C-alpha cells in the first residue's frame, strides 16, 4: 500500500505505461498526478480514459487542464457540434501551449465520452495535503506565492483566485519562505529549467544543479520539483512518499 506522486505526463503514454510497470502499481497503491496529463504528446486523452477507470489514481488540476476546460466549456454545456464552437479566446492560448493533439483526439470521442472527460477534469482539485509516515506534504501544480503574514489557507485562497498556483515560476522558486513542517511537491517547471529562475546562491548548490541538469528531481528548501521533462522527451519521474524512493523512465 504505497503512495506515489508524479507530474506532467503530457501525453507520452509509453512513458506512462513504463512507469506503472516499473513501480509495480497495484490496486492497493495510490498515485497522485500533479497536473498536465494532456497536450504536447499524442495520447493525453487516452491516458485520461485509463485514469478515469482507476479510483486509486487522483489527478490535480494543471494549467493545461485549466486551458482545456475553459476552451471546451461552451462546447460541452451548450451541446455544440463542431470544433468551430470552441471558445476562441482561450483556444489560441491553449493551441500555443501544445493543444493540437489533445483537440484532435477529443473531437474523435463520442459525446458521452467527451462529457465524461470534461466532468472529470472540471472536478479535479487544485491542491492536496497529504501525510505519509508523519511527514506532511502539499501537492500543487506550479507552486504558490508564500508570505509570512498569511496563513496557508489564506495563501491558497489568494493564489487559486488568481490562478497563480497553475502558472507561477520564479515568484515561488526564488522565495525563501516555507510552510512550517510541510514539503511542497510541484511540477509545471521542468527541473532542467529551474536554475534559470533561481538567482539566490544559497538556494541552489552544486548537487541540486547537477540533478537538474540530469533531468532528475529538484530538492530545494522544503520544495521538491518533479517535472523531469517528459514533455521534452526527457524523463518521467515518480516519487514514492513512503520511503522517498525515486523512479525514472
């Protein structure tokens, strides 16, 4: 009965299947995906069709899921019939972020399947608190602005209202602030890019820099970045919280 976390699969179904095989994932385990199952790669919709059938896999919302539901909302809820009925304002943003294979696959689904996937993604949580072996974790897609004058509840409310938790980079990575007794697990920024957003020398040592260069997890100040660049055909990483074992494919 293990607890796993991974992020940013981005439609690479062969890496997804290889990871499930590598960790020997079973019905007794729980897997959390911190957003961005879809886009860039060809098979994001197919991965979602698999996930929906597995109650022990929980997906949190990523910025790509947000772009998707905002674009197809009118199409689904008003019973529209063609791709021309997608929301044009958000569609451009989504297409610029690798949406084409997702849209193509989605439009080939039956109306029933489209609605099922839409409702599933729409209901995804923005974050999740976990405690494993007495250690506390916050799972959130991109991170969040941290400030000592606010409680974590207030910070989450502010970040979610502005959607910062789905898009933030340097404002989170460069921050010296932490959540007491809690490690933040995040994706969104490929670990190989993380050094570009950290200027403070005390936040990035040689070992952390080397891990990022190798597309492995970034272990920062109570922060662990787990987007290892699957979208760029680098690594898909998975962390087992029970013993902090790292898996890569």
